[in-house]
C-alpha cells in the first residue's frame, strides 16, 4: 500500500493487519504485529516531512513480515543502542521486545525500509 499517513492512520492500518492475519490464520501474532506496525507508522507521522510511505505485509513460512518504506534516508537507532531513558525511540525498544526480528536498511531510491517479523510458536 502506498499511503500518506496522518495521526489517525494507525487505527486503520491495524485493522488491515488484523484482517490479513485472520485470513492467514495467524491471529496469535496479532498483538505483536499491531503494536509493531503502530510504532513504524507513528515514526513516519513524526519524522517524515511528507508523511508518505509504503507498507508491505507478507506471509512468510515462519509467520508474517511487515515492511514500511519512506523517503528519509536516516536509519533509526538500533534497539541495542537504545534505553528506556532515551528522549525518543521508545517505540523501537517496544518493537524489539515484541518482534522476533527487525531491522532497517537504506533503499536505492534514497529512503529507507524498516521491517519486522513475527513468527508462529
């Protein structure tokens, strides 16, 4: 999905995540996936001037993957470098706690992609 997000977009995207996970019979991943996508979209709202992003949700063998790409090349600080005392980036600490794996990389178009995976148990 190519989107321009606003403060109320998170609620709608969470519904889409829940719907896809229901279709994929992966509702046990819903809490973690909804929290993860909420944090990534909130970061777009806060840190991307035009608030444009692409959201990709994939069914993978282990569970599901969410990718959020935007046009800002600065990568987020990785969770190992964060603390709950940090002024910002608490959402990434939460993402690190609920996702099985996550990361960020620059993309050839000049922006970045932040992604996470949640796996079935």
